[in-house]
């Protein structure tokens, strides 16, 4: 439920922003896209390089790296022509192997709330975007299980059994390329500094590269 609530925050903000955009906003945008995040492998104390301690078996195993396909969605609310606010959620679409020997997968996600600066006019065809703010990161862990109604009829599934939540500081640089008066494509590079993430992966800094498509309400 908590994850669902976090994922609904940008959508709720879009609805709120849209309702007031005609009254006071200089620009309201919503966007969704795909990309990837990456992080290196961690090393547990007492284990060889790039191996972590498996608390289930008590032995060191090859450490996972972060990668794969991530989704992002968010919303911008410009209270002035160059300054505004943003809410954003970035999440891995599918689980990735974390400790495959014992059937444990992981699914990282990041959410953040930012100040937004657009150095050019919001009516331009090319609008650079600079973001900075804070938020949280979550790594959900799943265990692979099976349920059988008979020796020959079994269903395999995964179930979340734990999560690791972290504070994060976020910064991003992107650009809105308007292909129509109100539709844009937004390539963006994000950097998430996540407190104590190096206990799970190789470093606390996670770069994310995405390309989104979005819509700006009330743009002339």
C-alpha cells in the first residue's frame, strides 16, 4: 500500500496542477518515459572483491549490479516563468536477480520532490530543465516460491518479504524538445545520492538516463 501511495503522488499532483493552471500557473507538464539506472557490485566485509555475504547460507556470493529497464513519470508546476516544483517517481519495471542461489530478487525505485529551474521561456521550442531536491529510495526484496495442488500441477511466483528504505538527494539536467505546441520529448540525466545504498550495491550515487514524452497544459 505504501508503494502504491508513493506512485500515486505524481498523478495526484498532475490533477491538482491542472485544476489551478488556468488561474495562476505559468506552465503545468506531465510526462512518462523509460530508461535505465546503473550501479556497481558491492563488497561485504570479509568477502572477496565484488562478493556479498549471503545471510541465508552464510557464504559469500557474487554481488549483483543495478541495471535493466526503468520507468519514470512525473509532473512540473511552474509558478513563475523560470521557477517551479516537480514530483517524480523512477522504478524498475521488473525484478532483477540479487542472490539467485537462494532465489532472492530485488526491485529498486526512487521518488523525489524538486525545485525546477527553466532558464529559457516556457514558450520556446527547446526548454532546458534543471532539477534539485530530496526524496527517498526503496529496494524491495522478493523470494521465489512455488505452490502445488498436486505433484504435477505447480505455480511459481515471487513474494515481497523485505525492503530497504533510504533517504536520497536528487539532481537532474534535461531538456524539453517540443515536437508540437504542447507535446514534448524530454531526454534527462538524473543523479541520486542515496544514503547507505553502498550496503546493497557498490556506491551511493546512482545515475539514471531516461527519455520521456510529455504534455504541457495551457501552452500557447
